[in-house]
C-alpha cells in the first residue's frame, strides 16, 4: 500500500466507465485513471505501473502518466521477401519462402530461385527435404554463417520438386546455404568428418556429417 508497483497482462473490463476501471478476472482491484492517462475499456495492456491506494475496501492502482501504461501492441505484419533480400538485410526480422534442400542435425537448409539460408534451432514443424515452407524469424550471423532462428511457420506449402544442384567451381558466400555440385574433386586426408579437398587449384573442405 502506498508503493509504486507494476502489474502485467492487465485487461480492462469492456463495461468499465468513469475514473475507476475494473480489471477482468480480478476482484476488489481497479485501475484509477485519476490523471487521465488514457486507460481504455476492453484493452489488454502488457503492463501497468502506478501507486497502490485503497478506498472503501477496494485496492486501486493509479498510473502517474501515459508512460506507465504499455498497451499490448500486435507484431507488425511481415511481407514475404526473397531469400536474397533477407540475406542482404543481414539482421532483423524477415519472412521468406523456400524449399527444404537438406536437414543436417539442427540446421535446415532452404532455398528459392535467388539464394539459400539456414534455419536453426527448434522448428515448429518437422522438416522434410522437398517441403515448401513460408517462415519468419530473426536473421543472425553465427561463425560467419548467416542463419535465421526463432522460426515461426507462416504456411506449409506441402511437397514440391527439390531444386537441382548448382554446378560450381568454388565455394564462397554467393552459394552459402544452397545445394551445389562440385566436379573433378580430389579428396585428401581428413579427421572428425572434415576432409581437405581440391577443385583444380582451389582448396575446399568436404564435411561428412
């Protein structure tokens, strides 16, 4: 009582009127909008901060200003972009659509006609090679590999044709995350699943994971 507190997930009753506004599912507690900070009936707030007082046996939370009320703002609606565009972002949130080309441990590789990228972490679907998915997530770089994590499934497009491997004579960032084919490879010694190899005069590593 008399202290500054914060309460979370507060829904103001639809029929709340006047200065004192009831909270859904909570008896004997109201939000008192004495400072006219904009508490609105029927709105859910992520959090409310204010001073606790009591009047006629009812506890009241009194916000001090509009900064004390944080509305439950829905996340912005994302527009689906190409994987190349997502890679150009290098960070932030993106929504992409592609075909699963490989599932290797905790990494899932998907690509479209423009580029490829890795989905990492726990996924909200069971990935299958050839599955077309539309997903959103956070773009991050981990050990020089561009990935997306915190994946959300937007749409499962079912099974489709796996993109044909792109024949390349070098492995670099331009084909990162994509299904490729290298020819005339000379494989040398290796350890722990990593093998030194040569494509002509270019040194690469072949990982047998």
